[in-house]
């Protein structure tokens, strides 16, 4: 083929690709708009369902994983949110807000673990466990550090514990 024929063929193929891209955009637009509207109105489960339908039909729409991650985060399904954000970043890693959201998930999980363990501080020490005062102090210090990252006051700061001597 001569160069002119190749140039014409390349332009035709690009035109077809642009047309296909526009057709896909027109097909997705109503579903994505409906999902965004439902999300903004607080109907998170409906929004998630719509986004999952989009992914079933068009799995290459990786950015939709970000939206699914937002839903999961808001309903406290942190493991699912983390996984959705990972898929989102696999599609496009240059998203600082999504990286921040991943860190926020880990902070929330660490805080919830600390709160769950705090309930057991008043129980008799198990064999080989350190004294309760030392445990309470360490829990309080870690909780204060985590909550400073969250920028909130400690819910378990009933009293301030002195640093124990070990």
C-alpha cells in the first residue's frame, strides 16, 4: 500500500473508534447519571446496584470501582471498599484521593480494633499478661494518636492514666 492509502485507512479506523467510543458513552450516560443521582440522594444500595450493572455490561469501566468503593466506605464495609479502591487504582493509579481513602480505611479499621479490645481491659489478666494499668495506658496512648489522625476526641478517655513503670 502506498502512504496515502495507509493514511486514509488510519483515519477511517480512528473515526470508527471515535464513533464506538461516543456510542458507548451514550449507552452508559443514563445509568451513570442515575447512579450518581441515587448516591447524592443517599440511596447507596441502589446506586451500587446500578454501578455493578454497568460493570457487568462494560467491565472496562474501571473508574466505576471508585464509586463502588465510596458506597462501601459510607456503609462501613471497609474490606469491600478497600478491594474496590484497589480495582479503581489498577485502572488509574494517579488518584491521590483514592490513595487517601485507602489510608482512611486502615485508620478506621485500627480504631475499631482498638475499641473492641478496650472492652476486655477490665477483665482478669490472662496468664503471662502485663498488668491492667500498663495495658490501659497503652490503649489510651494509641487511641489518642489514632483519633488525632481522625481529628476527634477519645471516646475511651474516661480517665487519664499515668505511664506505668515496667
